[in-house]
């Protein structure tokens, strides 16, 4: 069989040579050639043996035989010989010492270059061979170029005249290489080929390096151009992240112009100030780095945007309940955040200083901030930056010269920003004073003096500064120890018991306030049996939820409850403090009120009795009303409205003013803190007094209206200002608490899609991205799993699902996907050093040991696979390029442009691409196909090569159809 096969090949080659020789002798026309040569070609052959024979005959002499070469051209155009066969035959030629023969081959390639992949290459194997042939041709052209450059170099060294033919060959090679490496279809096939055959890739790079050695001689521009093109071979189209143009918003604060390049940065800063702990500074910095990358911002632009967002939030917060929270974040957390960013980005000192200077170019917002805060904001920032070694003293002076001071009416006694910074300086003194618990009996008077000073003068400032400087747990730990030590004592006199009572009461109030504001996790303790921690976990109303009222009552000792009732009803009008076990009193006083409420409802006790007990309870301490209110709120929530009237009255009675003749114990200040604590608990009990009543959440009280109206109101507020403000941010967070993530995402997307202007859509898209980052993975899951499938399946021609809205939705979706992906990647950890605070050190977004991050990545891959399958179903059911097809095309396009990892498409069904090509072939290009296939896998490369060939044929057919219809 082998012998027969060889004989068949020899026989076929001999026949081909005979026909070629006869055609040359008889000077056949191309028509005659075509008729006679068809007898040698069967349907299974690509005609490579004919191509080889023709080239051997045409180039066998000292010069090329143009007539024989014309037969080859005719065979290609009549499709007797495939372009792949011609390329392989050409690449076998190594007679570079015959410049005229080389030049004729280059002319041949030039004539067929536009038909290289227009033959019927429907077979995958043929397409794969074609891609390899193109890579081989690239190497052969480089070799031709190298040979001629070497000849020119030798002639130049020996002072001989430059050979014209060699120069022509160099120029022809450059033009052919330029065409092959810049034509999107051919370059796409070459990219796939070199990834498939690394040896070929290395040969091409090696030959390019050899050519580069002649860069100082003849044709240096051609050499530089070609070597530059060779360097781009093998690179994915999606490796570079496209930059987004900076938006200019005309709306502003206080009627002044403000430039917000990235609303998502402003949203991130405000949400971080309102809802994030200062312990999350490194995470926030990493999120800002992701925004920088997705938006294509430079380091300078990023620092400018962050500073601008900070001062905008300062102006917005003044006079609002969250003023101290925003001031604390901007002045105490932001410098550390910027320090962390400088390290993560490896930014230079010039980058940061230039960012500040760019920020100062927009003078209006800073001027407004200075005026409203009655202080020089820039001075405060620069001092903090210098303290953290972000800038030098020389930098500080130079920046201050750029913005001359204006005269301000400053009043530091009422300036919250200044008071906040002064409080920070006194924190260590406060901590030292509270450390006296080790000798409690000796230091209790000094401790009480410090507690009085804090609760009367700067309690809110102390909370803000400790939370913003990562010292809140340190404060709560000291307060917990003091609260525990003051629970009980033996053999104390009246003054000592009163001191102990006040220490217990004040620490109880402070700890309640800390827990309500910052969560139970802020109540850090090395001890597990502290009374307050146990009480808070089992009784306190928090996070929009109440505890089981019966479980709270089960903590009571009924015998001690009855003793207390008799004492309150028959004793004096004030609560005694001596020999009191405060933990027992806080626990059992709830039972007293339970019995009084039930007795009052059963009319076995009158209002006067109830009022007398209540007045005794709140006569000395404010902690007891808080314990009672926690049970009352739970009781009201679990009881029908008609049975909770008496309990509501008691709650309101605790909040009413109590006349105190002697305020040596600072009752009014303690009462004010108690009032806030109880009011927050009451807000967690939803009123049921009517459909128009407000609804309370953990963040604020919002109107009871249809949810769509509430979303419209939020969007209207943002649209009128051109940016998101603090009140809107809090309202949106409340909507999230009420609706859940799916409805929250759906509501925001619905409002965004109402816009028609592309600029407005891009603005809302960026702003929504910033909002979603608070719950990034969950919002992305809702977007991919619910919102997008719903829009695609239930689209109708009367909806807003058209081109501008589609592009905005695509942009938002891709940003969320990539942010989830980037948060799961590992970032190199900066080595610890003694002179850098740990807060500012570069950290890992994800650690291989962090199972939660790994789970996030796996879940993201699962969600993408589910989405891809939905897209596949939709495209299969679509017969024309409807908005669904446009969405799929733009989504895949943007994802491939911005994604740096091709594995993000590893679960994309190939049918999605082929169906999309059948619907919208003219809107697809080879660069997209390179991005949509996982080129790291053999199957992905094969599919990509096949689709590139098919796409070119489809577009060619479409052009011919258009030309025919126009004729």
C-alpha cells in the first residue's frame, strides 16, 4: 500500500510537470490551462502538489518564468488551488540569492493577499492549516527581508553601490508584512497560530530580532515599523482597558460649578463615611483602585477626584444629623485612605502633589467649604498629609502659595471640624484616666470626673474620633470594665454608692450609644461574662429587630420583682443607690413594669400608682428606663395595637422632661443620651396608625408611598443637583433595607432606563455602580440573575430598552462583573516596616486561605455561566437584530475590552457567538472574536480560527449583496 501511494504521488507530480512543460512550450492561454489542469485536481485535494510543481518550474532557472506563474494565479482565482497551498509552497522557497525570483514570489503574494481566506474554508482542519500557513508566511517574509538587509549591509561596508533589487525586496516585504499584521482577519489568524505553535512564535520573534540588528543602516524606518508590529503578535485585544471620557456636570452646590469626573468616587466616599468602619480603609482603597482602572484614570486624576468628592461631602453634611460622621471621615480617615492608595498604586510624590494642584484649580468648591466651615480646610488636610509623610514641608508650603488665604470669620468654639480635631488630641488623656479600673476604689472619683467631662462636653466628638481612628473598641473595652466593676460593692457609704451608681449609669448609656451606632461588634471585650454584653445581646432592640419579650422576662426573679414593687410604691420618691446590685436591678425592673402594665390594663392599678413607680425608676439613673424600654418595644411589636396603648404611654413618659432641682450629677446630660437611645429603639417599632405613616428603618424614617415613587424621588434629587447627596444616600440605603437587594437593583435600573440622554445615562450608570459597591456581589447576582434576564425575555417595542439605555446597562453590568472579579484576585502584600502604620500598608484583596473570597470567585463563575446560557436561549429564539441581540453584542464586546483574564469567557457557549454572527455579522470584527474565545485552550483557539474565517466570508457575501442591490 505504501509503494502504491508513493507511485500515485510520483505519477501525479509527473503528470503535473508534463502539463506545465507542455503549457509553457505551447504558450497556453489561462483558459487552456484551466481546462487541462482540472483533470489532475479532485475534490479532496487542495492543489498543493500543482502549486509546488508550478513554482519549481517557474523558479528553477536563473530568473522567474512569468507565464508559468500566471497559470498559478489563474488556478488560485478559479479555486483549483487553495490559498493555503500556495502559501505553503511559497514558504518552501529558499533561493534568496536570486532576487528576481524572490521579487516575483512577493508580487504573487501581493496579488493574492486579499483572497487569502475567501476560498471555501468551511472545514475546521483547513482553517487551522491556513492560520499556520499565514504564520509561516510571516516568518518567510521576515527571512526575505533579513537576507536583503544583510546584502545591503555587506555592500555598504565594502563601499559598493546599493543593490536596487534588494531595496525593492525590503520595501515589498514591509508592505506585505504590514498588510498581514494589520488586516484584522489575517492578524487574528496569525495570533491564534502562534498561540497554537509556540516554536513558530519563537522563530518569528528571533527573526525579528535579527532584523532589528540592522536598525542603524538602510531602511531603518521600515525596520522599526515591522519590529513594532511583530511585538504586538500574541497579545489579546482585551488586555488594555479602555478609558472613559471625563464627564462635566453643569449642576452644582450653592450655584457654583463643580466638576465630577467619576460620580462613583463621590458615591464611594459618602457611603464609606456613612456605612463603613475605619477598619475598612484598605478595602476602600482597593475599591477606589478598581474604579481608577475601570475608568482609565491616572493617579493624578484619581487623587483630584477623591479630594473633590471629600469637600463636596463636607459642604453637604453641614447642619445635618450625620455632620460629625462626615467630618470625622474626611479629616481623620481620608488622609490614611490616601496614604494607603499611594502605597497600593506605587504613586510618586509628584503624582499626589499634582493631584492636589489639579484639585485647587477648581477653586469654587474649596472656597465654599472654607466659608461654611469657618476654617481653612486646605491647611487641615496638608497638616495631616505631612504627618503621614505623603508630602514634605516644602510641598505643603508650595501648595499653600498656590491658593492664597482669604479672610474668614472663624469661631473655633463652635466649629465642629476644629473641635473634632482637638478632641482627637485629648483621646490619650481620656484613655489614661479611664485606666484606673485596676484600683477602682482609689480612682473612682477621678474616673467619674472624666466620664462627666466626656458626657457633658464632647461625647459625640469622642465617639466620632475613636471610630475614625480605630480606637472605638479600645474605648468600649475600658467602658465595659468600668461598668462591670461598678455593678456591686460591699460596705460602702452613701457617697461611695452614688459614685458607683453614676459610673455604672454613664458607662451603660455610653455603651448603648456605641452599640446602636456602630453595632454590637464594636463592644469588644476580652471577657465573655460581662453583664452589659449579655444584656445587650439578649434584650436590646437593634437592626430593625426586637427580641422575644417573654425571653427577656424569663431573666427576672419574681421574688425580687415583688420586693421592688413594694419598695417603689411605699418608699421614698427617689431611688436608693447604696448596696444595690445594678445588674439585678436592670434585670428585675422589667418584671416590675410588666406587672404594672398588666395591672393597669386590668384596672387593678391606677395611673397614679404607675406614674409613681416610673418617676422613682428614672429619678437617679437613666439606665433603668433603657432596660424597660427594650422590653416595651419588643412587647409592643409582638402585641396587637389595641393591647399596647399602656406600654406606648410608658415609653412616651420616659421621654418627657423631668424637673431636677439639683443637677450636680449632670442628670440632664445623661437624660439627653438616654432620650436618643430610647428614640432609636422606638424607631425600630413600625407604626401601624395609617397608610400614610412613615416607615422606620435602621438608617432613617422614610415616607410610606409606593416604592416606585420613592425611587423617582431619589433620582429627582440626584438629577437636580447633578450628584448624589447624603440624604439621598441614606434614603436609598433605607430602600435597600426595606426592599431587599433584588427589588433595590430592579428599582434603580428602572429609573436609570427612563433617561434618554447618553450623557445622563452614563452619569447614572457610574453613580449606580458606586451604590452597588456597598453590596457588590449581592447586587451583581441580582443584576445577572434577575434583572437582565427579565429585561431580555420580556422586552417589547414600547419599552425603554433601546440603544442608549442598552449601552448604559451594558456598561454597568460589565463594571460590576469585573469589580467582583478584581476583588477576588490576589494583590501583592507590601512588606511590613516599622515607620509605616499598619492601616496604610498594602494588603491582599484576596488571600488563597480566605475561603470567602474564593467562594465569591466560584459563585461569580457560576452566575456568568447561567447568564451565558440565558443569552444562548434568547439568541436562538431571535430571528433578527432586536435589542436583545444588540445587548448581547455590546455586553460581550465591553467585557472582552475591559477584562484582562480570558478565562472569564471559558463558559461561554460557542453557539452564542455563531448565532450572534448570523444576526449581526457586519457589527462584529475579528478583535471581538479573539476576546470572546478562551485562547489559552486548544478548543478555544480552533473555534476562534473557524469563526474568523466564517465571519470574513459572511461580510464579503453581505457586501456583494449590497453592491448588487445598489446596481
